């Protein structure tokens, strides 16, 4: 197994460190750094800082597993600079989508987690390696990356529309949208049409 590339490793360590700080510093810490709706405590830095907080050890574990699985290969392909640009474009687009969705439904809940960036990486993996076979944990059925991405995207849309649980499904979709737009831009293509 190749060593973990530096930006993926740094993101993983920062997320783990922030999770530990959150445990020790108490409720004011996430209050300051989580992504709050515009009318309920929003601060500009939260569009980035929310992505380093997590709601529990399971949330952190699965996000970091996905970051390692998909991010490592993409960083080796793109290099550190482009990889970092892509990751934070996904994080920012996820934040924007979540803020719009929160305003539309009148939600006052904060958003935390690296899932927006992770879903952008997932989409990129599916676009760049569509026929690569992967084995997800749930369900443990081998499938092509493009099928896995389409399945996850469809489930996120379905769960988002029908409001299952306290999960920011539209942030996940926003991360995928940001990733899609970045790849289109890098390929010299207009956002949703033909080549420029």
C-alpha cells in the first residue's frame, strides 16, 4: 500500500485534532466553528471551519476512511495544490447549498463534518475512474465507481427530499456539485453544456 500523500494526511490529522479539542473545550467550541444558518449565528469563517468538526466518533471515522480511500488517489493524480483547491471548492459549495436549504426550510440547526468535501472527492473518483471496481462497507457488494457515485447521489437526494434524520443531505449534494463544476472548469467545459 503506498504511503498517504501529505495533504490527505494533514487533513486527516487536523480533523482528528479538532475532534479532540471539541471533546475537551466544551460547547462554546462548536458554537463558534460550526456552520450556523444566516439568521442564527452565522459567521463568515464557518464556511470552512465546519468541515473540521464532527458530531461523533462514527461520523469522524467514516469521513476519514472516505478521505483516505478516495482522496489519497486523487492527490497522487492531481498533486497537492490542485487537490487542495478541489477539496475546498467542494467544502465551500456544500456550505453554500446548506445555507440556502436551511433558509428555505427555516432550520436553526448547525452543520458539521467533512462530508461535503468527501462527497466532492467521491464524485471526482467516479468521474476519473468510472470503471474501477470498489467494495463499499455498506452494502458489501463490489460495484463500479460510477455506479457507486450515482447510487450515493440518488440516495442523498431522496433522503434530503424526505427529511430523514439530522443529516445535511443537501450539503453532501452541494459538495458533489462543487466537485462536478471544478472538473468541468479544469476540462475547459461550460458548467452544464458543451465545451467552451
